[in-house]
C-alpha cells in the first residue's frame, strides 16, 4: 500500500504542513508531496495541461493507493493550490479513497472541505472518508511549529487508522465486469 500525502500550503510556517508531516511519520510507506516543490501555473483551460510537472504528478497519483490532503482554509474555502491540482490532474484521482486534514484560523470554516469533497465524489468517483481532521490556530504553539492539542493528535491517529483500513479494503476488491 502506498498512500500519497499532499501538503497543499505554500506558507513557509504552514500548520497544515505540520499535520501532513505528522501523518507521514505515522504511515511509514507513504509518498509525500509538498506543493511548494511543484510550482504549477493556474489552470487556464488550455496550455497549463501540458505543463512539464504534470506527468510526474499524474504518475504519483495514479500509483497511489489513496490520497490524504493537508489543506489550509482561507476565507471560508480551501486554498487555490488544491483546487488547481484537482483541475489539472483530477482524472488521476479516479476511484481513490481521499481523506482531508484542514487547518484554519478559527472554528468558523469547518465546513470548507465539503464543496471539494462533493466534486471529487461526483466528477472522479473518489471515495471520501466521512471523518476528517480540522485544526485551528489555537491547537498549535505560538510560533506555529508544533501541534499541542492532544484531541487533534488523537483524531489524526484515528484518521490514519480509518484511511489505511478503507484503502486496504478498497484496493483488494476486484469487480467483475
């Protein structure tokens, strides 16, 4: 099993990246993508689909057993990096289990991932884990370097367990045509 963990934040002191790295340390055989290393142009509906980094990303997504997205919430919505990624290589996500880890400044945006979840389910037939982790600025230390909230740490571990069980079950199933 080879889950793909993606840090979608471009912020140098990203809280969602901290959670992605924690998840990566818990899932030993995972592949990790930091979107800072993949400076993709914004989708324009034409030329961006031929961008040189897309084939590498597509292969990573296609070869993964599932996807864990660590995404910041800005202005009550998920950041543009993850939306752009879905637009550019969404077809590589088809039939994959997808889990969400979100961070925001306050508790007000906890429903932010629902729009993207619906899109992934409807457009690409992804299997969205119904449980996701949502952390706020108050769950971290003052200098944004460490998760301090024990309940969020427990929820990350539960998400990891659920994701691995679901991915294993889903990837074992072979359907007759």
